[in-house]
């Protein structure tokens, strides 16, 4: 009698918990169906992110500045010519008369760089422009990886809910069967309470997963900059292509990763700025041509002048020092990133290989046996050969096995995304 009272109280408590947990989903159910977007594929999510992702758009905005710098560096001369004009007036008194003589002088001056600064500046601008282009490509790949990871989490939760709901149906069917047996006096009320508690626990697990799915959808929607009233539903597969490359292929691909190309171009641009600052020690030559008429006479005068500053006191030590510092930092950053990326690829490859083996074992060995046990136990339970506890134990083992497989498949896919992003690998599914 004491056990009956305990389980009766437990059953009431589980019902109360279910009501409390179900409150958030009451609000979720109030969302109109029109706010739900059509099932989203991974390719569509990538396209949406390319158009709306703030980080990618901000990176692309840097291209205009690099294009302007490249255009200026490719001009015929770095310094613009200067035009000058001069008007003069001279009043001369002769024999009581005042004579006003006027004339004008026009001039043109041009400053020339004599140490090859024009070519150095253009090469540095080209390196910087290429770095911006590679930076856009790297940001695009990173956005693709982030989108795919959030997409996979949503997809995994959708599949997890489907699995939990199928298990919930089995448990509820068993609870109904036990309820009939209890009413007929074939089973004890203890068995009935156990069945109801197990059904409530399964329903509670589904509710928790739905809450997690809503948050995962919100995270994906924010990355895609979708309207606030749209909750994306995704469609796709968690399966991965596990034989498309080797560790050697990935390490060879590292050298082509846009991130390392960015650092290489930035190093080249920094080296060009060092050369440019050093070349600025040499003075620029300014040529000036003036043409006009002398005052009081009809003669035309043309003059050519050359001006050259003497670099005695200031020899651009500060500019050279700053440029050399930037170059050294760019060189260090490139070397460190090249080493760290390769280490990351090797570590991720080890995890990727272990997960492949785990998924294979679960698919080929564990899960088939558990599903067979579930089928046999259901028949035995209907025939009265086993009790409720044995049936619940088998169902719990099957559910745990399905969870383990789904978790392993999800981790395998997420690890693959991270691995390919680290190696700069261009997967076939990313070509669109």
C-alpha cells in the first residue's frame, strides 16, 4: 500500500512538471503558421548568408578603399602638376604723365620621384588589393562553415525529436496496454504507475528538445539575417563523404587557404611600404617652367628652374621604423598561422577518424542488435512472456543507442566542417 501511495504521488508530480515545462511551448504554439518559413536547404542558407551576413558585407566594403589605392598608385605621376599665373602692373611718371605698364607671367611646375617610388607603391597597392580579395574569400568560407554548423545542429535536433517521438509512441502504447491489464486485474497498480511515469518522462524529453530546437532555429535565423517573424525549418542529411580526401590532401590544401594567402599578401605589402619609406630619403625633383613678358618692354621671357631639397636633418627614420615594425609583425603572424593551422588540421583529422570508426560500429554492430531486441521484446510483452520492466529496459537501451548514433553522426559532420574550414578544402557540396 505504501508503494502505491508513493507512485501515485510521483505520477501527480510528473503531471505538474509537464504542465510547467509546457508553458513556453504554449507561446510558441501561438506563432502563426505563416511565420514559419519553407524548409531550408543548406545551399539556400549559404546564398542567404552571402547576401545578408553583416560580417561578409563589412569585409566586402573594404574592397572600395583598396581599389581606390590601386587606382591612385597606377597613375602616370604620383604628384599633380601645379599651374601658376601672375599679373603685374607698373606705373611710370614721365614728363608729367603717368604710364601704366602691365604684363603677365604663367608657370607650370611638376615634382618627380627619382628613386622608383612609383613602381614600389603600385606593387604594394596590388598586394594590398589581393589581400582584401583573399580576405573576402576567407570570410565567405568562414560564414559558410558557421552556417553549416548551425544548420547541422537544427537538423540534428529535428531528427532527435523524430526519434524521441517514435519512442514515446511505443511507451504510450505500452502504458495503455498495462492500463488495460491493471483494470482487468492482470497487473498491479505499481506496473501501471511505472508505465505512466515512463511515458511522462519521455514526453518531458520531447518538450526539452523542442525548446532547444527553437533556440537553434533562432541562432540560424540571426546568422542569415532572416525576418524576426520567420523560424526556419531545414531539410537535408547528416551523412558525410568520408572517402573524398586523405590527411595528405588536406595538408597540401592548407597552402591554398585564403587566410594564409591574406597573410602572404599583407607581408608583401608591408615589405613594399618599407621600400617606399626608404626610397623617400631621396629628394623629389621639382621642375618649374615660367613664361611671360617683361615690364616695360615687348620681350618675352621663358625660364626653367629646378628645386631639390637637401636631406640633411630629417631622413624619415620614424617612417622607416614604423614600416619595418609592421613588416616584422606581418612576417611573424604569417609564420605562426601557417604552423598553427597545420597542427589544427592534424588534431581534427584524428578526431574525425575516431568519429568515423564510432559511427561505423554503432551502425553495423550495436544498433541492429538493439532494434532486434526491441522487436522481440514487443512480441514477448504482448504474449505475456516478459513484464513491463523488461520491456522498458529494452526500449531505453534502444533509445540510448539511437541517441548515441545521432550524436556521433552530428559530431562527425560538425568535425568535418571544422576540418575542411581549417584546411581550406573546397568540398563538392560547397560548389554552387
